[in-house]
């Protein structure tokens, strides 16, 4: 039996397969990025510094700064939207991401465990509709036009997030629920903005 026939409602989803090794790589990237942020943004130093007077700077623990993860989380969202555009360039890029991730993860799994990876599930998300497509198109055009404005570190985190979600975006489990929520929200927001711009009304 082919993998395609195993996916529920496959006609509504993009048909990009993901292997167990590719999914494991995506989970590793997701966990590593958040751990790096946690260790880099937080601290365990005592609240009081040594010494007295004005020269004694407090050594209070730094609070976790969510803003440092915004580029990565935004990249995760954009990666899901890329998978939701199977007929266009964005969908093709997500296929390349998945192909590369499956390959890299497969080599790592073979070296580390001696086992071959297997097909896990269909990769995909519900397609963007005509309203969501307008919003996605505008979003990525803005990102392309303003790419030089963002520092390399921000762009790097965005690409890493898009790569990660391309590997984790599958049609089953929690990943499917997240993908459907992102795409459905994009479609609804696109329709609301178009109605507001064209008719002056919110639906």
C-alpha cells in the first residue's frame, strides 16, 4: 500500500512525505534552539553582588526574553504556510527542506543506531484559500523586499524555524492541529483584511 493512501483526506493536504529520521531531526532542532535560548537568556546568579557601594553591580538573574525567539517562532509559522502552498514556489522550497532533512536525519540515524529510517506520515497542512493566498503572498514579498534590513542572526533564526516546521508539519497528531490552526487563522485574517479594504466591513 502506498504512503499516500494512508493519509486522511489526502486531497486537502500537500503530499510531501517525512521520515522518522527527518522528524527526529526537526524535534532536535526545535529542542536545541529553545534550550540555547533558555541557557542564553536566563541565569542562575544570586540576586546580590559582592562588595558595597555604587561599584557593586547587582548580579540578578536575567529574565527570559521572548523577543529573542520571535524570529525563530515566526520562521516556524512561515514554514507551515510554505507547506500549505504545495502548488507554488513556497511549497517547492518546503519540499527541498524536507528532502534535505530526511537525508541528513537518515545519515545520522544510520551512523548512530545502524537502523534505517521509515516513512512516518504525510507532510502537509490544509491549503491556503484565495484569501489566505493574498496574505501569504504579501507577507513573503515584504520579507523579500526588506531582507537586507534584518541582521544576519535574525535571518538565520528565521530560516532555521522555517526548516524545522517543514520537517514537523505532518497530517497527524499535534502537528496537524497546529498546522490547521495556523492556516485557518491565515485564511480568516486574509478574508477579514480584504473585506475591510474593499468594502469597509469586517466579517
